[in-house]
C-alpha cells in the first residue's frame, strides 16, 4: 500500500486559513484522502502506524498449527487461537516485512510463566505484539529483553508466512 503526503488548503467558513498535510492513496488513478493533519510529523506517524497495523493483520492471517515447530504443534491445545505458539515466527515476519533493522524495531523476548514469548519494541517504546491475543492478560512487557532473532535472514517458516501473506 503506497501513501502520499500532500499539502492541501485548510478551509474554514469558506476561506483558506492555512495548510493541512493530507495523507492520500492512489489506487488505479483515483485519489482517496485518508486523513488530514496540521503537522507533517503527525501525518508521517499515522502512515507508520497504519503500515504496522496492515502488516500485522496480513501476517496474522497466516498463523496457525502449520507454522509451528513440531514440538510446539504437539503441545497445542485443541481450542487454541490461531496465534497460539506463533510468537517467534510472527514477530520475525513483521520485523522483516517492515524493513528489518532499518525499521527501528527491536526483537524482544519475555517469559510468560515458563513459556518464552517474542514481540517487537519500537524506538519510542511502543510494543508491537502480533500474537498478544493468545494470552488472557497481557505479558509484562516491561520485563522484556532485547534480543536478536536466531538468523540474520528470515527463517524458513518466516519466509513461508511472508510469501503466503504477499509480503515477500
């Protein structure tokens, strides 16, 4: 999804009173205004947050028992949500889809009881946890430790998720 930031007149009571930063999208020759902001930084932040939400949503469509390692697949409860046990591959997929290290995101690890859990932390401290729905209550993100993924390039399971989600 490609977004543009354009400057547009801010009209109040039929008169131009300044400029707004307008986020637009141009699918097939048609311009759609998605949002207006008084400051460019606000428009850029909105675009970043929307991209993250879209990538997380696409990755989540590919989660389930098929992306689990065999040992985790055996432990999976019958009534588990699709994201159960998929935190590592989901976090790795979102990380690489958003640009890897250049995205400003850091792989982060925390234990939930005895179970390891992976998610991403942004430069501003925001948590991006594509599999948070597998828990009844949120993990203690403040106890998270920044770590690297096991491989520099996307793992085989992550490459599969990225390809199926159309993000590769």
